C-alpha cells in the first residue's frame, strides 16, 4: 500500500477533504500534515496539526510555513513512513520541502496547484521572486497536478517550460461517495415548469462582481427569479455580504453545506447555476474549471459562464451550458428574462447532461492512485 504524507493548507477545506477521500477510496494510506483556518471537526485520517492561518494574511502565512515545517519534522517517524509527499498549493510545497530537509529525508514530492495565486501573476519584482521560488521547487518535484489545462497553457508552460511532469486531475466528484439519483429525467422534461426560475451560486463565494451581478438580477426580476446561495463567503473579498442578501426577498443564503451529503438537495432545487468568477480576472479566474460544473452537471443542472474562459470552453465542448459575452450585466439579464419565459433551453441542456457518462463528473476509482504511481515511476526507476 502506498503511503502519502498530505501537506494541506486547511484541514477543514472541502476540496482538501475530497482529495483525501479520493486517496483513501483508491486504497492509499494518508497521513495529513495540515494547517487550519477554522476548527476542522472530525477527520477521516490521521493528522498532524501544523497550526492556524488566516485568509489574506500573507505575512502570517509565511511565518506559519516555517513553524509548520518544524512541527512536521518533529513528527519524523510519521513523515519518514510516507512513500510520497503530496503538497497542495505553493505555500504547502515550501513547507513540505523545509520539513523534508529538517527531517533529513529524500521522499519524492508531488505538487498540486489548483489555483495560480495572484502573486504569481504580478509583473513586478515580487511576482518574479515568487515565480523564482515556484520554479526552484517545481524542478525538484516528481510531478505536477493541475485541475485545468488552462493552468498549464497560461502559467506553467509560459514560465517553466521543461521543468515539470504534469497530470490533469479535474475537480470531479470523488469516486467512493454516494451522490444519490441524478433526477435528470425530471429536469430534461421540465419544459413548462411553474414558479420562479431558480438560479444558484454554490461553493466558495469569493467574487464580488458575481455577487453584484446576482443582486442586480434579483432587483430586476423580484417576482420571477429566486437566487439561492450555498457555501462560505470570502470575507476578504466580500466584507459586506449578508446585508445585501437580507435586503432582497428573492435571495436566500443557506450557508455552509456538506459534500456529498447535501449536494443532491442543493442542485435538485436549482434550474441553473452560476459558474463565473472574477476574483482574479484575466488570470486564475479565466483559467480554472470550478467544482460547480461537475456537481451541477451530475445533477443535470446547466451552468452559466462568461465567454473566453476555460469554463466556457468546457461547456462548449460538451454542449451543455450557457455562455455569455460582455457586458454581462446585459447578457445575463437577457438570458434570465428569456429563461423565465421559456424553460425549454434548460431542459435541452439537462438532457445533454443526462446523456454524458458519469465519469464526466465523477472521478473513476483508481484514477488518483494511477496518477501517483505514474509520477513516482521515474523516481523509483533511478
């Protein structure tokens, strides 16, 4: 059995938990070396707590990289037992290499980059310095895992050609969980649905422009549109959140949810889901593939995305969503007005989603373990 030391930025993060769950489902043994941004509650894995960090507090997070490395090295027996170190995000990659050096180990490291942080896209000396760090560490890794081909084309191939071995692991649902019935027949036949159109924003609610667009829609269609928000708002990006929702009777914030337990209820209650993001406009927001397109797709809920993004490309390839040009305030309002009057375009796309194989949305069993073995093969062959 392959043993993984997983260096994660937040033990409570749903995506971190999903990755650990995927490893466990594939028969891998996981020991977490993880920081936290809130109480993670019960964990499904043995975990070494590397301390607390805060959103947006970059100075504090840098200090915690060094402190966390010392804590990880202090648990040398557990770290040394791992066949591979798996580090999520650049700060945890640095923490993993520091811990490895402190513990005197030569364990291979896999780097998972699921977001290209804004610091890495800066054109000044700070950006150059952070990219220099990423290049130095990337050259020493056994493999690079990304969730979108856009990250390879626009960042890694641009700045570090030939310095990595990349593997694509999309943000699909984990293979071992129970997600319930897809309810696709009902959605694909809902041509004449009664009641307000239901639009959802689900996941990490971190984009102020998206919230503004949804508030404008709520004001424009007070009786015919219901907007449902599920997830955790990023207070550093949207410091004023609940008052904007409370001021609009047709907007409802449901708060944090459990995945996979709550996904069926969330998406079955939606007609369409918003899949745009502008937090890092022109960079990460254009390149990423969000969880929403896979979650919504499994439950036959079509996504709406801005044109000229990786998300729009994915939707176009599968012919299963709505793609909008700028100015979005106008094109989004026009789309919603049309869907309020005629739900057939939603039903058509729901039918397309229903015909797509499950592994479009759910990661096949054994996929992650295969990625790990492929990344380690060159190392083991030496």
